[in-house]
C-alpha cells in the first residue's frame, strides 16, 4: 500500500500576534487619518483666495 502524505499547513502560517500589537496598529491608523483630515481641511481653505481687481488710471502724468 502507498503511504499517504500529510501536509502541514500550519508551517506556512504566520505566528499569532498579541493584542497590544493590534492596538498599536489601530492607533497609528487613526492618528494618520486625523492628520490627513486636518491637512486637507486646511489646504482647501487656502485655495479659496480672491484675487484683487486691478484698476488702471489713464490720462495722468506724474511730475518729478
């Protein structure tokens, strides 16, 4: 009879991580999203500047 091969799937999995590691990742993602929110919120305000209208004066001479 043939011998059946046993495949060890646990060999290819990553080791379990601690809850503290997962909390750190969640904390960093939240901080990054808050920073990006404030960065883009302030950036949109600075784009909305109004240009001053330039008026020209004709038929005027300047004396020295």
